[in-house]
């Protein structure tokens, strides 16, 4: 499982480049349906929620970053869906 997480983070940007939660999670709101976004976030949450309890400190740190990004995406996605329903 460690290899999977490491592979996902091999394409890290330099620390000076700030990425949006959507970029971190691989979500393109303009090209993805609400269902696709929800499914992607659920899949990522399941994967990284397991990693947060790892004994490897680096893996835990990566999982925390991802879980924070997932939470932000869920919040933003929920706001977008609510606006469309109005």
C-alpha cells in the first residue's frame, strides 16, 4: 500500500507552488458530473482514511494533506450543488 501512496505523490509540485484542493484530488468540476465528483471523493477518502493511522510518519502527513483537500472539495462541491438546486 505504501507504494501506491508514494506513486500518487511522486508528481509533487515545489512547495512554493500552491495547488487547489480540486487539483490535489484530481477533480475537474467543469468536465465531471456531480456523481463522478462524489464517487472520486469517496474513493479517495476511503484510501487515505486508512493511511492516516500508518506507523510511517511521511505517509500519515501525506494522508492528512489529502483528507484536508477532500474535505475542502466536499464542502465546495456541496455549495455548488446547493446553488444549482436554487
